[in-house]
């Protein structure tokens, strides 16, 4: 079970989190978010932890700039990005990476979908060839960060092939329910969880002890 901790920006807080060895750490580059990263934290990241940049309806040039500047491993698209956009952003980066020797040679893409009772899973089939992971979050007024869970049973309707992360208001109290969901899941494509506001002391500052307890409970 992979753990993705999103909405980080405090260097000391991140250094403490790194000791827990999460699989992904997410940084939000959306200036309307309470967890917006204006000054990227100067922390040494082990190669085992992937840095995720979260973007909402950003320009391709804007994303590529952040990927190269901060050596991001994954781009998470949290807006209304189309399948064509996902393909273009990968092609654009591959073209530029040939000229930027110090930059990463490629990155993975997580596409986020906001889920409610009426979500049509057939609508995301076109993203399968351009995305490495999907992330299923709760549909709300904001682009993520709503802190509300959706009915995970809806995900039984997902018949695709792309592995996904479970998100939406997850807290340490949800570990039993998460394990139950994994046992019942037919596709076995849920590879992990995305946690954020449910583990916060304040926006962008995480409760490390609670994350530690939560991570242990999922083993």
C-alpha cells in the first residue's frame, strides 16, 4: 500500500516526514490553494521518494518549467485537462529534456477525477494511454482539498486498467475501512492512498505522529 502525502511546503515538517519513508510527497502549484508552494522547500529528498507537482489548468510551459526547476518525478493534473493535453505535455517535455542535460528525462502523470454518485467511468477511458495513475477524489466546490469522503463502493464501477490512488478526506480513523475496501476490490488496481487535510495541524503543516500511526495500521 503506497502512501502519498500531499500539500507540503515546510522544510522541517518535510524532513520529519521523509523519515517515515512515504512513497510520494506532493507540492501544490495552484495559487488559489491554501497549500500553495511559492518558495520550494530546500530539502534533500532520497531517490526512493517521488516528488509530485500538483497543477490545475496550468499551461504546458508552466508545468515543464516547474518540473525542470524542482526535479519533479510526477505531474498531478487536478483540473479540466483533456487526454490530448496529457499527451502534449509528455511530448513537450521529452523534446525539451534532450536539450536540458541536468533535467529529468521524463516524468509520470497522475490524472485526478472528482467522483460523485453520477460519475461516468467510461468518460476516462481516453486517458489510459497517457496517464500512469488515476486519483479518485471527492467532487466538491474546490479543485481538491474539500476534506470530504465519497462512497468508495462507486469505484466498483471502474473497469479500466490504470492503477489508482484513493483520496478525499482520509484520516487516521479510516485505516480499517481502507483495508476492507482493498479486500473487496475486484480489480486490485488501488495501489495506495493520498492524504492531506485529514492529517493537518494547519494548512500545509502535517501531524507526523498521526501519519506514522496511519502508515503502520495499513501494513
